């Protein structure tokens, strides 16, 4: 009777989340135009339906693909006596709705997933103190575009810690997460940014935005 009562109180939905380091590897025309790897993060939060291998969640990635730093006089009035850094970065944010298949238990929990969402590509320029990089003086968004995207992924959660059944902790388990996604993106426009970038002659390029996204990080079951 006690076991039946305990089972009846178990939630039909449990939660899972992960965060880690990720690479954005452009492919096809995007690779020819960008010429750089993207460095950033990948995060996931989702719900798992108890007694099934199915889950649904949100996946979020952020990558910086290009960066340019120019050291210039603060103004014409003071000339070269006071100088600042002008930093331009080209980045991508891509949030996706995720449908995932993954066993709920196990030392190794492999998964397959489908993704659908969008990419937001943007270029920002900021003026900052040349000695204190975190001290921003001014900033501006120079260019941005939006496009739909979707793809598929696979990976595995490898158990590092497992909470005992009666442990008073919100975590059921902590895992090493290794993932791989192939994300197709429709055509978009973006600025090509590298060292030597000239803001007076911006290089606007257009292509599909396909990427391979390998990642490694930590995942948790709640």
C-alpha cells in the first residue's frame, strides 16, 4: 500500500537542463563567406514525460563569428592624447523548439532530437576604455537579419552522479553531455567582420546559414 501511494504521488513530467561550450561550424556557402568558426554556448531546458522516451524543450545557442578591434583617438578635440578601443563583433543567436527521444534512466542515455526555430544574425560595435575592457562608453547595432532554421541532433548523457531514491535533493542525476546538431538555415544577409574591418565600407554578404554544432557540457535531471 505504501509503494502504491508513493507511485501515485510521482509527477508525470520531470525536467532536464544542460549548458556547455559549443562550436558553430559553417558549411556550404556560409562557410565560404564567413571563413571562421563560431565560438559560444549551447543551453537546453525541457520536460520529460514519465514512462515514455519522449520530451519537449527549448534549445538556445549563441556564437561569435567575427571580431575586429581598432584603437582610435577619443575625439578630434583631444587628438591622440586619449585613445579608446572600437570593437565590432558579428554574432548569431539561434533558439529552437526541440522534440527529443531519450531513455529516462541509465548510466549512458543516448538521444535523438528534431529542432525548429530561427536564427538572428547581428553585428554590434562598441566603444570601450582601452585599459578597462568592461567599461563601455557607447554602442550601436550596425546590421541584423532574421531567418528560419531547423535540423536534427544526436548525443548522449553520461552519468557522473546519481542521487539515491530517498535523497533530499532536487537533482536526480548529473551527467556529462556530448551533443551534435546539424542546423539548416534559410538565406540571410550579414556583415563580414575580421581584423581590418572598415565600417565606412561594410562587406554585406548573403547565403544560406547551415551549421554543424558540436557541444560538450553538463546536464542535470530534476
